[in-house]
């Protein structure tokens, strides 16, 4: 699992753009070989200073007009913002929330700082201990304030308790921290919270997630999230989500469609880590035609590495070559 490592400079720039009403994205004719993806015009905020947007500007200056135009298929879409793990994420979150509010849009954010994160794998790290995490999530929530926001809470954290990856001595603490995080975030008047529930090929029997999700506060959240940073198709994710929902009193869910246009990679034992041949999925929208699916979201930011595999940079780092390949491919 991985999330971006954004800089506060970029968020402040985005806020300034919003305040001078310069945050609109521009489109154009798609280059040959790229399936059309409409620019972000829905309810979610588009970051005008994302890594993809900066890359578009750099390639335009360098005369790479066709590559820049292709990459707009990523840059023009709303993507979740993953605040850094620094002790106070408040200024980053507040800047995003203010920019989204100025644009009359909903901010999408990912909270990813649970202690013992990712079981020491590519995205290892997280808060030093429970007290540090409690302070961090409090600052995160304070940063949202009264803004409209969706928060995807701690990718991998619940499934890793169900697959045995999280050490037993940390499991109870994790459930307590997640449940407290749900309650803290829900104190913000316009914040919706979705606990991560993995993907259909991870915990294959959704019944195995019921008790972990209940202990993590799902009853007080707005639902759960599926396929975060993964490549499972929307139909398979929707089917899995409906089965899990039926076990959780009809809980709603969201699906990460950022890179699932060509479905999962079947080539080796790390199909989730920078797999080749993938494509962008359905653009973010609340028009899902399913009463249980609240939104399709781009939670993983396309073009940011899953980890140091297949020649990729560290998890969360921008990888322009991979981004361009995603942007140029037609979904199968």
C-alpha cells in the first residue's frame, strides 16, 4: 500500500489558486490511443497543483505537447489528498479544505498514519504510538473544520488484522484507535468517513471482516472503502461490497477506480505493485447507479508508485513514466 508524500508548499499554492479563482482545469482533444476521460466537473475538488498537474506544465514547457495532453487525463481529475505523517497534518488538511470550500466542492482525503502501518512492507511507518496517532488524527479533523469532506480511513489497517499480518499484540489497540478516529472525524459537521475493507482478492470471505470492522467503529462511520490502491474491476468490487454490506446492516461503500480500467495483473506474486499494462478507471463520480455505492473515487493517485518494485521509486513518489503509460492506455 502506498500514498503520496505531498508538500505543504503545493497545498498552499492550490489554496492561493482557489482564492483567485484560478483553479479550473482545462481539457482538449485526446491524443491518439487514449480513451476519453472527461475533466473533473463533479462534486469533488481538483487539485491544480498535484504532481500530475506540475508534470503537465513541465512537459508543455519542454515541448512535449502530446505527452502533456495525455497526462491531463490524470491531472484534470479529483484525487484523494494524503496528508504527510508529520506530527501536525492540520495546516495541509486545512489548506485543502479551504480550497475545496472556495471552489464549492467536496475534499477527498485519506488518513494513513496508523502505528505499525503496512506490517513493515513498502509503506511501513506510521505514528510512533497510540498517543501520537490520537494527536495526529485530532489535528487532521481540526483541519477539515466545517468543510465538506470524505475521509478514507487507514487503508490496509482492518484487512491486516484479518490476514494475520498485524502482530497480535497490536490488534486490540488498532481497533480502539480506528474506532476513536471514526468518532473524532464524525465530530466535524460535514465529514463522511469510510473504513478501508481491502479488496475482493485479499480477504476473500467478507464474513471475516465483519467483526474487525465492527470493532473499528463501522456502525458510526458512513461505510467502507474497497479496492484502495488496487486494480480489481468495479463489477467484482461491487459484488464483494454488496455481500459485505449485507453482513453489516446495509452499510454503504465507495470504490477506488483510479487504476482498474484493465482489471488486475495476473503475471506474478506482486500483482498489486506497479503492474504493467494497467489503465485508468471510471472518473470520480457519485452517479453509480447503485444505492449502496456512494461514489467511485480516485483514492490512489495514478502515477504515484506502489513501492520499489519493477523499477519504481519508493512508495508514494511520483513516477511520470508510469503515469503516462496509465494515461495512454485504453481500458480493455
